[in-house]
C-alpha cells in the first residue's frame, strides 16, 4: 500500500537510528492493509502515525553511590506510549543495552499486546541502562530508590503502572515500591509483580511462561496436535524461560535445551523437576551462569558463546524467551530442515524481520509475542484489579483466569484471520489487526487529543 509506505518513510526519518523501534512499527504496519482497505477513517484520522508517536517520553538522570563510594551516573526512562484503552502499563528493563529505541519498540508492542488481553490497559515501557549483574543487594536497592526519586512524579495506579522485564524481578519491584510509598506516602498498586504479602497476585511470576505454553497448546489443538512428548527448545534461563519449562514438563513435553548470555545447555535426556529446581537455584539464588548445570548433570553439554546455535538442535517446538532479535533467518532455515512444528515467542520481538518473513513462508506455526507472551501483563492487569478492590484472589482462580485469557487471545487472532480472509494460521497478521483495530477505534472515539 503506497500510503503506508510513505507513512513508514516519515516515521523512519523522524526517528533516526532507532532501529528496533522502526523494526517493530514496520512489522505491524506492513500487515494491516486488509484492515485499512476496509475503511478510509483509519488513514483520514491518521491512526498509524498517531500510534507510532509516544504520548510522552521521559528521560532522566539517575545518580547513586556504589559500595566503593564512587558516584555512578545512569540514564532512566519511561515511555508513555498509548492511553486509549487504560492507564499506561508495561515493564521496566534494567540492562546496559537499554536505550530509547529499545524502549519505544517495547512500548509499541505493548500497545497491541495489552489490547489483546481484553483488559483496560494502555501501554508503556521504561527502565535504565543499569546492569544489575554483579551489583550488591545494597547497590541494587540504592539504584531502585534513585530511579524512583525522579519517576514517581509520572506514575500512579490510575496513571502509569510499571512492572518487571529483563533485569527487574520481585526484588527490584520491592525496592521500587518501597521508595514510591516513602516519597508519596501512598500505599497503592503503582507497580505489579509485587511480593504476595504486600499486594502481589498469585501466579504473576509464573504468568508469562505458563501463558506462553497455554497459547502454544491452543495453537497445537487447532491442528489436532498436543504438547505431550514434543521435544522443546527454550532459550533464556530467566523468569519467562523457567516457568515455560515448568509448564512444558507438566504437560508431558521434553525440554532439551535452554540458554543464557554465556551460551546454551543441550541436555539430551531432557529436564525434570529436580533439574529445573537446580537451574532455578543457580539463576535466582546464586545468580550464576548456566555452565554449573552441565557440571552437575552428565547428560548435559554446555556450549559456550553462541557459535553453535541452540536453534540447530532437532526439535518439535521452539520457544525463544531470551531477548529481541535472537533468532535470524538462518536459524529458521535450520528449524525448517528439522521439521519443527511450532515456534511461540516468550520474548518480545525475538525474530528479526527476515526470520519472520522466512517463518511466515514456511509450514511452521508461528505464535507472535504480542499474543503468545501476553499472559504476564494479563495477570498484572488482574493484580491491579485486586489492589483496587483490596483483595487477593486464590492461585486456583488465577490459573483459571490465565487459561481463559490465553484462550480468548487465541480466539481473537483466529477471528481476525477469518474476518479478513487471511492465510490459515497467520497469527501475526491476526494479532496485529485485532490490536490495531481495538486501540484505533478507541482513539477515534476519544477525538483528536
Ligand atoms: N514486561 C512484561 C511484558 O513484556 C510484563 C509487563 C507488565 O506486567 O506490565 O509484557
């Protein structure tokens, strides 16, 4: 579509050097022509351009003192992307690579993901170029306090509700929450992913990984397949990966590989409950690399670095759960050769555009992150509800809610595929059209604001 091409060119020019952001926007806009062709209002109202422009970008200085009494200077951010459906909602990333391009891509993705959950959630993302790796407990606490010292002005339970992402887990959320409470004198649900004793929700830690597996089950069901006995690859070894592995094992799948920034583990015999507990302890308590797993278990081999890719292992299902652009077109070629059945994204934008093109042209069922990993933010949405009500729902209730929400997201994708006569199994276009339509309609209804 000519018009869309020129819109993308303008966005490109307006955001120089923001490669990840432009990648995420192009990925969505290149799929939505079937919707735009239906009604001139989308382009007349300039919905694509308005969606690609964050409502507000906050960039700020974070200064703190390390254990050696040296002053440290970091950069903090919050991108408030879209509030058509609700208050800004999305995680915080603490990683040395964090920059505005990455946060804008994540916030843009979040817009569609949050709308797919069916909950009243706008979209945002934030964080800092801080590296929690190798920092002491006290350093992490002081950094979180310094971040919040500036960010609190822009947050609130009806304004903007951050949560975790890479480098931000329950520990960091606790320190951020404590700092917000101290500064504002308000005990409110301003963050999700809190500890269970002070407003957290059952199943929030598990939600992204479990939800991913539920979504994959729904996809497999649609082709009369199931997870049982399927050989699975899960990249990453953090929160999303750990709980994806846990649920896959529960469903009778065989998980043979996982990874972290040091390399990957191939365990031919597959993981079991005990091995997963060992991995969790290694990553969450000892905060060490995964090599220790291969030292403990003879069936496992550690491959240092990423020269021999985890994606070359022969398997049925792949779950990239590490980070953006971790899978390229060569990896997809290897998967096609290995007759992989399904790939579902636990991470945000783990496939490069060329990898997406290759997988879309193949027979592999492809579950895009904005649908497949929406379980985390969906349970975050329910944590917000519980905080507003002053209640805590049971684990069983949350498990049922998660299953229902993931099924609904799957149904939304399928409905769009049918309504717009898309290729069978084109979850990517289905998810993009559903999200764009819902957010765009709300934007039109609320006028030019
Ligand atoms: N960072 C997660 C995501 O990418 C969770 C966001 C949230 O719970 O607000 O969706």
